[in-house]
C-alpha cells in the first residue's frame, strides 16, 4: 500500500510541474487516503499482535 502512495505522490509531482493542477490534486488526495488506511491497518495489526502475545496459556 505504501508503494501506491509513493507512486501517486510521484505522479502528483510530475503533474504539478507540467501544469496539470487537477490531476495533481486528485493524486495527492488519493495518496493521503491510502496512507491513512495503511496507518490504521498497521495500528490494528500492532494492537492485535500485542493482545495475542500477552495471552499465552
């Protein structure tokens, strides 16, 4: 997922330099959404991993 973010940011930078403001803005917004989804999934995974690690019987 983070590779998608990097790809979209590169597309946004290139589009911004070439003057395609709409495409650059859209790419940035999509990259932000994917980044925050990745962060939330990481946090959920970390919490689940900690919860599982503590309940050894």
